């Protein structure tokens, strides 16, 4: 899996490319999340548009990362999940607690709405 990270105006953009389940990939993602929080980011946008596979270990890491951001006063948003990934996310119940944006307009609304929520 490839992990692409960028930060701008207190927002961390983390893109997951490929399959998200191997230990080293989970650890790299966890490091990126920790660095984003320690770097002052209050919002994390996890771009999963190019994620082709996720298993229970990957879902667990997303849930822990969501809690880490929430507990630090921030917010984590899943962005552009493919249908195969979205199906796993929906079946797992993530839509009940984690914001998901399917396009840029939804993402902007969730980011701008964060000031009122946080």
C-alpha cells in the first residue's frame, strides 16, 4: 500500500492507495495520524478513492484513528470510498459514527461544519 500525506491549514490529507491490511501499512498509517495530531491538525481527511481492499484489521485501525482524532478535539472524515470499500464500511456500521464524503462539495461542507461541531 502507498500512503500519501499532506497538511494544509490544520487539515491533514492522508490518501490510502492499494490494500490496507498488512501490519507495516497499518503502522505507517498510525504514525501519519499521530504526526498529524501532534502537528496541530484538527481534521483528517482519509482519501480512500484508490483503496482496493480493506479487512477487519484495517477497519480497526480506522476506528482507533477516528477515536484518536475525536479525543484530541478533532474530526476524521472518510473521503471518496469506492463501492467495494463503502460496502464493507456500511456493513461494519462505520456510517453511524464516522463522517463520509463522496465528493468535494460534501467534503467542504463537513470541513466547514467542523468549526461548529468541535
